[in-house]
């Protein structure tokens, strides 16, 4: 890495000459644009980015980013990304893949990457459907969903990506949506600044196989009631007129309308370092609750796995000196045969 | 180094000189037989014998005491001549309980020494291991006349010798193995010093329990003195040091040599090594060994599964480290999709498969060499990789270095096929001069090959057909690798039919061209003639010994051994053509035979078995003799017909 000033990048510096081949109207375009706009704001050289993906529509992402990139195999992107960080923790590794890739076939690797706290930024493109294989239900599809593979309705109960992330010890958990690029950029900037696994669930519209799946969260007339923007240290208020809030009732959350003796001081105040609260907030699902947006949780204390690995290497050198190959080969009982 | 007997005396028995001896220690899996055998081996190696060992243990960590499936054994052959196997028949066996005797006796030569701990031959124990009610081999005249049996009350004698120690019964009873080792050390005139040093270091220094070290040392010495004073044994044996090439030696197992070889490979390339794996028998010792070498720049990663392990290794290769993953057969099956991706990426890495008996879970602690075709073809589509296989424990070192040399040369994954027999077996190793090992040249480009346009990651070296290895962090060389077919040169996604055909052929050709780095195959014995016995992997020792024996019997038999299975050495065809009959013994149903027949359209005779163990030399000798006889009979009949 050269010791010269960081060049000023523009979005087009991160654009390859490859034609983007997503369906017209796909939510992936907006996410790609947001990423290309975000990277120039970071203090990272272009050559230090590595974009890693698995398989699926979203997984084509690296081909469109003019950085180092790996389009890998189905579900294993977290493991490939882990290997990149093991080799070189200086690299800024981003993982872009879909709900099928990261939560179904790759659920195991996603979980272990998060619990180890690899310093990787994860963009989960959640469209609640299998797009590339043409319309089967995904692990985030709602119960009873009728698709090509479930004509009588899916019998799978969906996984909640945020709860999974919180449950496996992920140190940065957030949610955003494809159509709100400003919001997405802000969340990505915060994720990029985080040391450790930064997991962003992005609601993404598959306009071919699951169009309008997140309409409630994106449309002007519904989103104020269907979502709630989290701000650290602020009470949980939402609604078109900010007339509603979330408060505790015993150990459970409930939606309340402000007024009639209920004031802001009765509401839950968001503490993004509170692991237990994060789990409860992640549970809020439409239509019973507004769904959270923004940064749900962050643990700034835990060191990333890759950093610890390299610390151990240094400790080993401190304790034993830089490995002496000759001495290593001569370890243990040896004997001399003279000619 | 002469044996340092702890005391004089016992010399009244004139030792019988033997060229080699095979000794087996067996007992319950909690009896410490591996340690006992290992220590006896070290003493023999330090004495200057050539040695070869064969540890044989159950998959159960602590099977119920006294049962036959909980028996653990350790066999060692030590010799005053060069040897290549742990030996067929056992000359002297120590059995710590009836179950060990029952399961191991058939391997003892008639008239062989059988030392048993007679205290364990109780009614309960005899019943537990399935002897007929009321039967006790120690009262069976047939058994007692067939072997030279020495029943010794080892449990009682160990306790008696340690009564003054003040230690608990449990600790005292654990020293029985050292008592047995003492007896055997006396029988073969072996010094106790290496074991005493080991016990002091292991229990005293490492475990901080010097009292346990003292206890074991007392038991060891008591066993030795017992052998000396009890005059139980009418014999003592002497196996003189073997002539060996000058230099410094150590005893090394296959897995240990594999660890050292890969660390050396990384050092010779000035690279850090990433070893990603998921624990699996018999490969787990690789991560145990490598994880303590962090000061050599070795990063070990115990992944969540086999697939994550290989994937992480590939990620590390992309980022520029030496990438290694290790497993056994079932794990290789899980890794196969990712290995195919590494073929597609054209990145260097090594996948170790320490083969074990399969299919499925099979017999995890038993050996087999039946993953060759999996390594060769066990991936989707046309997905060629380089395949190497060490011939024995010490050879793992050289082949490991060679594996990375080939991987980097061809920018291609390499599969390293070890096996349980090689991995756990041990032999003396002439420690190489690290300075004399040539460096592994690795080049990462730092300037673009396409000024004014995007970097071209799939432009090839015209000779090797290898692509460059640009690594992240290098400005101007940003590029993407992927599992989708790539356009030659640019690496962009391509569905062009001609390009796909070209790329598939190029990846195959690239592997074949790696033969440039492979030394020619050499033969042992006649350079041409009637019979060539060709082997690969762990059969080297048995085949070599059998070949030597057949030639001693006056038969025109040559042997040769392949360390490279893909590509083959360039002269293989020429070598095969020099012999009338080719025989390939394999611990599978003829996998190399299939490859050779397919490649060269020649007939090959197989000697095949799947018993979870290595060939016995005697078996190979007998079968080769039969093949020779049959062939000469056919030839004679043929001549008659044509006459």
C-alpha cells in the first residue's frame, strides 16, 4: 500500500466496463448506485477493497464494482471473505449476497462469520424470494407463501435476519431499504466505520418474482406507520404525525398512541449498545408493529477475529522469536550418523 | 550409541544377534500403548536402528475397559539393515490384557515371544473379551507350546515396586505400561535414558508433576531390573545399528513431516501460510502441529465445516497467502465444489487428503488409498487438478514442498494424497539442510499488463499456461474472479462456445505441462524384463521390500513408485513399455490401474484388497510369484500354439 495521499474518487471510479444485467426495475440497481456513491466517502484506497459474493442475482455485484472481487459458490461467501481477511486484515472486505445465499444454503457460514466478528461489511439483499432460479420461496418468505415450489403455500416459518444476527453475536446490526438511497448510504457509512462484522439487512424489491414485497415500508402513505427510525438515545416514536410510540408492557413491547396520559417519557429509549433490547426490537414485524430502520445494535468493544489472529502471530514471535526453520526441523530427539 | 543399562548384571545371557525384530505393544486404549511404543521406537532410533512403526488404535477414545474393540496397538520394526515397513509378523508382543492378546495373537509368528500381564487374566476379563466360559489361554497347552509365553504379574509387581512412593493406587496403576517397557527394554538391550528424559520433560517440566515423572521412572527401572534378575527369559536379542547415510536424523511421523514440509514450502516462498481445516481423523494432527507454529507466520483456522475450510483457504490464496486445507476422504467430498472453483479461479493452493477406509464414515482409524479417483475426477465438469502422493512418513516433507512448487508453477490447486498408514507411521528422517532447498519463486505483478484499459488477469505465460497472481492491495490491478466461465485474457464472464472449449482445454493442458517440474520415474531392479510392480502412496514400503525379496529369490522383478499421479512423470509410458507384465498393488479395487489402462491402453494386473491395513510383504511376494508363473505358463502355451 503506497504512502501517498488518498486520491479523490468518484462513483464512476468504482464502475467496471461490464454491462449490468439485472432486470430493469430491480432494487439491486439502487443498492449498486448507493455503494458506488458511498465508497468515495471512505478513507480507503480503491485497491484495498475486496467485494465477495456467493450465488444469486445479488451475487453478481462484484462484477460491477471496479475493485478486487470474488464471485464464489453458493452460500460460502462468508468463508471466502474470512480467508481474505486472514491473509490480509488491511483489506476492506464487503460481502454482497441475497437472502437465499446467506440465510439458506450459507446460513451456517453467515452465523460463524458473525460470531467470530470478522471485520467484514455484509450487505444482505433481502427480497424474500429466489430470483435467479425463477421464483421459489426463500428462507425469509412469509409462512403460507404461494410460489412455484409451494403451490399450496409454504410451510416454512421465516427466519428473522436481524434476530439471527443479534443471536449469533454480530457486533453491528442495521436495516435499510433499496429505494431510500440517502438512508442506505448513511447506514453503510456507519457500517464501514465499524470494526467487526457489520450486518445490514437491505429490503430489496424483486420486481419480477416478488414485486412490492416491501411496499409497506417504502411507500409514502404507509412507511411512516409501518417503519420506525431508530436513533440512539431517542425515544421510539413513529407515525405520520409522530403520534405513536413503543413502550414496555412487562417484558414485552407494545404500540401506544401518545396523549391520554401517555407521554414520551413512557416510551422505550433506543440504546444501540443494549443487546437484549436489540433482540426485542428486531422482533417487531409488520403489521402488528412498525419495523425498525437504522442501526439496531453496535458493540464497539469486541475486537475483530482477524485482528486477534494477527495479534497472536505477533505474540508468538515475541514469545519464541521469528521462527527458525533449521531449529524446527531439528526439534526433539535427534541423532548423528557419521560416515 | 551403546545401550546404557542402568546396572550391571543380566549379562550372563549372551544376546542372540538378529537383523531385525518386530515388536508390538497392545493393551486397552487407556493403557498408554501408543506412548510406550513411541518411546521404545525413539530408543531404538537413537541406538541407530532403522525403524518403521504402525500405530493401530480404535476410533473409540475410551471404549469399555477390557473389551476387544477398545484394544490399541503399536507395532515397530527395528533393524540393522534398511527397512521399509513395520513388518508382517510380530516376533515379540506385549499384551496388557486378554482382549489385547485375543485380537493380536494371529499376527505373532509361531514360536514368537508373548509377554502378558497375567494379573489381568481374571474370569471377568476373560469373559468380557469373549473367550469361552472357563477358558484361559494361559492354561491352554496348545497356546503355551505354540508361542514362548511369559506371563508376568505386571500389575502386582508395579504396585509392589512403588509401595514406598506414597502415591495413590490410580497413579501407581497407570505406570504399568512403563513397567512393561522396562522389561522389553531389557530384552532388547535398549537404553532407558531417552524415556527417562522424556518422562522428566513431559510430566516434570510440561505438566509440572515431577512426582508422576519419578513414579513412571521407578516403574520403568523396576521392569528393567525384573527382566535382568528374574532370569525369566532364556534369551536376549541384539539388533545392531543400521548403516545409514551420514547426517543428523530424527524420528518422524507422516503427519509431522507434512506439517514441516508445508511450513518449509511457505518459508521458501517468503509467504505466510494459512491452514484452514475442520477436525477429522486421521488429519487432525495437522492442525495440532501447525497451530503451534504461529511464529513462522502460520495462521490456522478451525472452520465451522469442511466447506468453510476450503473456501477460506481459497480466499487466502486470492489475497496472496500460501493456502492449505486438510481433511480425509469424506471431507474431500464436501470440499469438491470449492476445489472446482479454485480450478476455475486458477489460484494456487494445496488440499491434503489423509485417506482413511471408507465409504462414508467407514473405518476412520484404518488406512486405505481409495480416494485417488475422487481426487482425479470428483468434481463437476472438466476440472483437472494436480495430484501428488508421498510414499512414506518422511517423504511427506519433500512432497509437501513439491506440492506448493507445482501449485504456484501452474496456478492450480494440488491435491496431496496421504493416508492413515503414512500419517501415523514413523521412520527415521535424515533432516535436510534447509539452505539447500531451492526457493519457490512467487511473483505478484505490480504493474498493469493493459495500459489504458482494465487489468487482464487471464493472460497466460506461453510456456506454463499459468495466469499471473495479482493480489488485492496492488493499485491498478483490480480485477474480479468468479465461478462463471471467463473470457481468455480479460476474465470477463463469457458464454461464448469456442471460448469455453478453449478454456477447458487450456486448464487441462496447463496441468499436463506441470510435468516439466516432475523428475523421471526410476526403477529398482532390472531396467527391463518380465515384471514391473508399480505403486503409489503408502504401498511403497511393502512393494519395495517384496521386490527386494523376489530378486533375492532370483526372480526378475523390478519395482517403481509414483509420487505424481497427475500429471504422470513424462517417462512413465517408456518405463511401462520395457516390461512384459505390469502389476499394481493398491489398497483399493484398482484406481491407479484404471488410470494407467485408460491413458496408455495397456493391460495391468491388479493386486487389490480393502482390509483397512497395508499389504503384508509376504502376500505381495506370493502373489507376484503366482503372476510370474501364470504368465510364463501362458507364454509357453502361446508359443506352443504358434508352433
